[in-house]
C-alpha cells in the first residue's frame, strides 16, 4: 500500500458538492485540495464496464494531465432482481435532454422490478469505488458497499439520486428520509473513505 506523502491532491470531479464533502473528510490531514474543474480539465468519457474501470479512468486522466496525485470516485446502485442494474449506468438512467431527472430514474427502476416479476423485498446495494492515482501510473483502490432494499413509493427529500427509494439495512427509513450527517456516517462512500484514510493517510 502506497502512502500519500504530498501536500496537494486533485479530486477528479466537476461536482462542487463532492469536492466539499471530500475536503471535510481529508481536512485533518493537511492536504490542499482542488478539483479537475478548477484546473479546466475536460471530463473524460466514462466508458468502463465497472465502477473500478471508470474511477481509474478519471483518476489517471487527472494525474497524468496535471502531474499531481488524483482521487476519483465512481458510485451507483445495484439491484439484485435486475441483475445488478443500473450499476455503472446509475446516472445514465436519469439523463434527459434538459439534464438529470432522478424521479424518472427511480420510476424506471420500479417499473423494471414490476416487469421482472420478482417478489419483495427487492435487495439492492449502493457501491462506491475510490481510486487514488499517482502521475507515475500507480494507484490504490478502495471499495465501500451499503446493503439494503428498494422501497416504493419514494420517501423523503433529503440526499440525492436514488436515495428516496433505498432503505439501508438496519433502518426503517430511506436514505431520502435520513439526516445527511447520519447518512454520511454509514454510507458506502463513508466505508470506502475509511479504507482510503487507513491505507494512505492515517
């Protein structure tokens, strides 16, 4: 496991919210963070077939372009009755000509579950893969998973994405109904970051 020993890290994202979340998580380690957007980098085409492939693609593109270590995140939801779909296409299911519509995406998931004929509970899991890449081509990979189930109808207006239809194991509420601090404490992303920090920063 390679330790991070620099003082500057690029987060391979154009999402200001994700940058802020990562800044909070890595704040105690004295790392100066910037985003791919801050450096004017274009978003690479995410044509991988797995979360790891897409996360590696984004991290290495930024590290190579800037000559700095880069951290990327690829995440999504996998629904057991749909053979793991939407998986890497989690965001794609929400695409419309005018931007992303996650109500449309959640409705699509529910429609497909009904078409599958599978009985409830509909098992699902949120997955997060982090890749920390260096300019010399080395990388470290960390995965986090939050198991749960798909619930219907949608519940809650907290969170984002598919949160209103995901009930995490051990809770009677959805991610969409959960306080964001509680969600951030138990989520798939939190679990992946725990591994990243233990492996490369602590």
